[in-house]
C-alpha cells in the first residue's frame, strides 16, 4: 500500500498512480507520516522533517521563490496537518498561524514560507520527500518513470479540482506548471541538508539545560 497526501501539489502523481492502478491510502501529511513510521504503508511522500535517515529517492514536493500553500497568517497556532512547515516557521522566526495545503488558497495577507526561505538562503525549499519502508527497487522504478515524463492532467479533472478549492483552472494550472516541481538536484539537496541542520539546532536549543 502506498500513502498519498491528498493536496493539489500531488495531483500529477495521483493521476500517474491511477493509470497504474496502484492502491493508495489518502491522508494529510501528519497522518501519512504516522502511518509510514508505523509501517502501515510501504512508501509515501513524507514530511522532510521526518525523512532524515530514511530510505528516500531524489524526488520531493519542492517550490522555488514561492509556494502559495504554506503560509503564516494573522493569528496564532500550528497546523495539525503539518510537520515540516510548523518547524520552518519557527526556524524563520515568523509568528502567526501556520496554514498549509489546499485550504491555504483561500487565505489573504499571509507570509509565504518558501518565499521567506528563498530570500534568506537563495535556495528552493523541499517540503516532503518520497521514502520507502520496503520494495525499494519496485518504487525506484516507479519514481524514475514518473520523473521521466510530465504528467498531463485532463482539463475536466483539474477544473473540477480547482473549483472544489474555490480557485480558477488557470491558477491551479499555473501552480502545478510554474510553482511546484519534484526533481531534486544539488540545490534542493543543499537546502534540505540546511533545513534539517537548523531543525536539529532548534531542538537542541529548546532542551532545558541540565544542572
């Protein structure tokens, strides 16, 4: 069984899996992370913050310069669906209410965390990585096939999905064509390594000093 985050940013991957008749278990990032940790699923895009020391491929949910769906908005609180984005907001020292995923399209006057990361480090940000618990070679073949060819989403499918989010077909298509991408190169790996290092530093800093 393969875990799947049911957000617009993975719609191309979902369409790909559908064509392959691969069974999936849907959920928000935090749920998928938990299922992966408990080995209830074989593989999935899991939050970057949970991917350290896991068997992962050079593919992720990535955005450069802006992302539109990982925000800090007026208010207070973390997003229960998230793992990486909550910590990213802390690392960037941005106060407010963290909002991720498709619901973020409806928000206004918010701070885009990918934009803030890029302004500070001139690097893209990797929000999730595809990792496996077993059947490594099988999933390696699947991922390579997915990356080799741009996935075409039928007009009707994307229009219907966009409509359910309250956005236009044009905005949804632009988001998938120009904002979200998946292939990890050296810049993405550098960024991920930096984020994980900063996450570890943040956790060490939070630990109370022992007498």
